[in-house]
């Protein structure tokens, strides 16, 4: 029995759960954490193939322990029929970026609103 359809549904549920959890936090720290971890995991294949693999006998760009660790993580995580791991990592990355952007934009708007309110407040005359 083929369970690929169920795997896709579970992946979609995971994406929604990750996005809602991050969004509900409305925390800059959580947003940065999601963006950093999700970004690292999404770009792990590119990192592995760019800096962690020896090309034509040339050594990798990073020290051998780091290169072998990147290679092990990539080979462990690249398995699976649906590629759900990278889909979930992308959801983390994008959710984190959205929360960081929203928090920073909200802070900027509040600061400008406070500044404009302070400028418009009438100065009381001393008695």
C-alpha cells in the first residue's frame, strides 16, 4: 500500500503547525531562531556541495571535520520519498523571516507614532 499521499498531508500539516507556532509567538528571538535554523537546514545541500566536498582532488574549503559533518548531515537528511524535511525547514525559514519583519515593522511604527504624538502635544504654560 502506497502511503505517499498521507505523507504529503502530514507534511502540509507540519508546515501549517510550524508557521502558526512561529507567528503566534510574535517574538523577535523566536523569529530569529526559526530563520537561522531553518535557513541553515534549507541551504545545507548547497553548503555541503559548495564548501564541504573535495572537487577534482582539491581539498574542501572548510576543515575536514566540518566537511565530513556536513556530508553526514546531508546524507542523513536527504533520504525520504517526499523531501518533507526540506519543506519543513523552508517553512521554518520563511516563518522566521515573516515574524522578524513584522516585529521590526511594528516597533518602527510605534516609535514614529510616539514621536508624532509627543510633537503634537500642547505645551502647558507655567502658572
